[in-house]
C-alpha cells in the first residue's frame, strides 16, 4: 500500500519527481555570502575553508553508471535489516509471549511499526532527496539554536555509528563454521577487524564490486529465508519424515511461561530491534538513480518483503521444532531447525556459514551508508579536518568517510575488555536512535500543521501513522528504564544514560565549535546553499573573519 501510494503520488506530479524544489529547504533569513561577490568572499574566508573549497572544487562527478537502481536500493535496505535477529530472536520472543499465536502476532505488529517509520521517512525522503537521512530532516525542523541539532546527530553518527557488532558476529560464526567449537574472544576480534578492513577496502577501491557483493548477499539472504519458509510449509503438509510438533493446536493457549503486559512489551522490543535498518536507503539518496522514484519503489518493497519473510519464517520454525525446544533454544533456534530437517552434521555446518554471510552483508551496507553521511558532514564543513573528509577518491568513493567508519569500528573492537561491558557498548546505539527518530516524527507533525513552514512532499504520512511511529519510539525510550524483576543492577538505565551522554557530547561539540572557537578566533560561522555541478544543493558552514 505504501509503495502504491508513494509511486502514484510521484506519477501524478512529474515535476516533483525530477527537480529538487528549493522551497523545501529551510528559509534562512540571511546568507552573508549572497550579498558578496566572489572576490570579497574568498578574501574573507579563513584558510581552512579555502582548503575545503579547493577540495570541493576537485570532487569527481558520479558517473551515471555508478548510480544505484531500485534493486540495489532494495538490497541496501534488506541487507541491513536481515542480520542475526531472525535466526536467533524467535526463541526469546516465544519465551516472553508464552503462546505460538501471540508470538506470531507480535512479529506482525513489529512489521507494522516498521511500516509506520517508513511512512515518515518516505515523506521526508521524497521531499528532500539528498544523502544524510535524519540529518537533513532534523535540520529542516530544528533550526534554532543554530547548528545544534546537526551537532547532536553528528555525535550519534560518529560515536555510535560503528559496525562492531556484526563484524564481531561474523568473526565468531566464521571460526565456528571452520571447526573451532569455542572461538576465543581474541580470535573473533581479529577476524572482525579483517572483516571491516576488507569491506572498507572494497568500497574504497572497487566500489562497483562492493555494490555487486551486497546485492549478491541480499539475494542469498532472501533465498535462505525462502528455503526456511518452504521447508516449514512442507512440514505442515506432512511431507517431511519428522514428527509433527503440533504447535498450532490451541495456538493462543499459554504454554506455562511468559505472557502479561511486561513480557509482551519485552518481546515486542526484541522484534523491533530485529526490524532495524529499514531507513538505510535514506542515507544515500544522492547515490540513487532518480532518487524519488527509486526510494518510493524500493523501500516499501524491501520492508514489506522482510516483514512477510520474518512472519513466515516464524511459522516455519513452529512447524518443525517442538515449542518447548524453541523456548529453551536461546540464540540457536535456526540451528535446531536445520538440524531437525537436514541432520546433525548439515545443521551444524550450514547455519554458522549462513549467519556469517548475513553479517557480512550487514557490514557492507552499513559501511556504504555511514561513509556517505560522514562525507556529507565533511562537505558541509562541520567535521574537524573537513577538507579531508570532503574528498572523493579517483573511483568516486568517499574513502575518507570510509576510513572514519573503519577507525571507530576498530577502536570499539580492540579497546574495550571482553565480557558484559563489551556487549553493552555494542548495543549502545539503540537508545539514542529512539530519541532521534522521535524528534523526526514530531518534527514532521509540526511541518504538516504549521502553514508558515510551506511544507510540501509528493507523499504524505497521515497523522495516525506518524503518531504510531512517534509512540513506538517513546516505548523504546521507556522500556530500558524499567527494572527487570529479579535482576541485579539496572543495565537498561546505564545504557540509556551512556547513550544520552553520546548525544550530549554533540551538544558540547556545538558549544565549542559554534560559540567558543569563533569568539577566540575572531570569526563567525555562516551557512550558504551551494549548487554543485551535478545540480544537487547542499549547505556549507563557512568561517568568515569578523
């Protein structure tokens, strides 16, 4: 439905499908550069901004052949969404929900909540078809204090936008598939560093191969899940030589565990995390061929497809595995599935390889997207050493942005000690992301109902849908603050506090970058809209002497 509505809106407004409407950008009352001729401007720019200008002037154009089509955009989203979650999370969801029927309903609800988020991001993405994702949407709404929201989002993306979790999972599963039954933490981290290094080098030096690789891994993930679904339904029909577990008899009957509001909320929280990644294409809209049409087709197709596969995969698990084994399988529910269908040796051999390749696909698309957000920060001049991060290499890749992503990921992989503290850091981004997404949803409501904003988009996210997404993020903010009965300490509260601390670091950076340093250096920061050679508009934050 979302795909049809979005595409129909574009088809009925062909002029909005091809040209970027500058009225959708923030109305900035004064652009000091606009009233100055080029000579006077260049004379007043500080040296570091002259270097940034030289870097921007030397940017290679993106050849049309480098643009991503609809299918690549689908796999860009799908690869980030399908990680280890669908292979491990169903056990915890069933244990919390207490019944087969409720477990499947919660997976459907999680998919619907993801579609509400898609609706919000579709309206923003089709109105502002530029790389950067939430950065552009937050800047459109929260324009005062000036530059604050940009710096807050910068803090989240730089400090928490790493690929350590999936890189480490790749290392563990690769070693397990290679016959190492209990891979050490050190060995897993070494393989993880090799994984992110390989991904960054491919994207930097052979970007076309990088795109083909995450497309291929996306196809592989879909094939694996379709295989799970087909085998499950074959089992339901009684065509497999395995005992029928009878899980769908009295499907909503409680199994003797789980149930209740708190447990349902806990299960839904895990499901929502399993659906994460649906916004990935919004980070790289400038890389898409005909970005509005491509996003309108690819995003609903990818998210709707993942939702269907997730729900049917859960049905397949229940069709093959007795529910009490599922409840106590921990993170190896898919392993039990493969073992019951293909035997012990095949199940033990195939699953780790499948999951490792799934993790590699996630690392590929996250590095691809986040490097381009880093590049956008560099182009705007808000990052330290912006002239370095604003460069594309001879292959047209943001190699400097990839390097920053690699550096932060490697630091997270190498520096923290093993144990619970390390797992804590890996999952840290979930809480501040809920705050950012809530600000995006609330901002869209403000734009839609404030006529002075002159907001317009080819697609409209209706108020009940946007509110559902807003309150789902309130739910994600609230749940970590609830103390788990019988648990010592309060790790959820600690995660919330540290996650918000990372956002606060963005506030500190804003104070230093936009207030303290200009006063000490005798300059002011101005923002100017620049039209690039490819016709795209972008903002530049320039330092001009007082």
